[in-house]
């Protein structure tokens, strides 16, 4: 709030955002502030692990959908702290009730929030572009069977021990002369990677009948 008083919410949430929040991302910025406050109060941080998602996805709250900076800040914070689908659903319901049907950029923002939660559940805390690859980490605990599956499913994928991460060539719209995936298709692809390579195996269904 002190940052808002000094620079104004428009600089934080608008097209001219700069400073700390531009460097670390909105949700991580909020977590850092929360950790600093907890540390000042002598409280132990018991919140969920931060998940850093840096992908070219057009996900935001348009000014003409949520009209005020403070209201947008409130909605961003609500989504950033929604750590399961039920919490995300509650935020979506609130937005629809207050502002109407979700436009595409807001639907994408909700999809990112859901993806972040699934990644956290799978033990993934970082998904980001790194050159011509997409980086998923950490990967130190990835069993050999998952490494083999990774290499079978994603041509050119590598496990980089020094980075504690998996690097997968950025997907394209088609194998030859295709364009880089962006927005919803890229997020869906990343979700498939997390579920196929990192998520715990689901127990076999059924038993003896």
C-alpha cells in the first residue's frame, strides 16, 4: 500500500508498470510483501509454495472490465491467493456477479491461476521461456521412468542438472514452418507437460468385484 501511495496504482496495474513489481510479477510481488510483513511481525510463513509462470499468455484485467485501479488490485490479489479450484471458482463467481461475463484476457488470467495450482500440486514451481525452450523446474527428483517418458514424448527435451530443470523445445503450431504457440494453446501444452511428466501417478481405479 505504501508503494501505491508513492507511485499510484495506475503505474502498478497499467501499461506503464515499473520497478519491483515489473521485475518479479504481480503474484510474487504480493507474496514478497506478505513475507516481509510476516518477518517483521516475527511470524513464520506457512503459505503455499510460490509458482513462477512466465509464458506469453495475454492474461490481464482490462480497464473497461474492472474500471478502478483499487478494484483491479483487489481482483488480482484474490486470484494470486486462490490456491485451489474452489477458491478460483469463488473469485470467478464474484467477478461475474460484479462485472459481468469474463472477456478473453480474464478467462486466460483464470486459466493461469488454475494452471499454477496444478503445477504446485505436481511439485513444479517454475515454468518459463528460456531461449527457444520452455523450462520446468525443479527436476532433481524426477525418476528415470519419467525422464524416459519425457524424451519419448517431447523430441529434443533435456534434463539440465545444473539448472535443476527440464528444458523442452518451445512447441509450434506445426512441425515444419510453424509459428510459436502462444496464449491458451501454449498454456494447455504446458499443463499437459506438468501432468505427464511431473504429476504423481494416479492410483489404478477399481478392485475385485
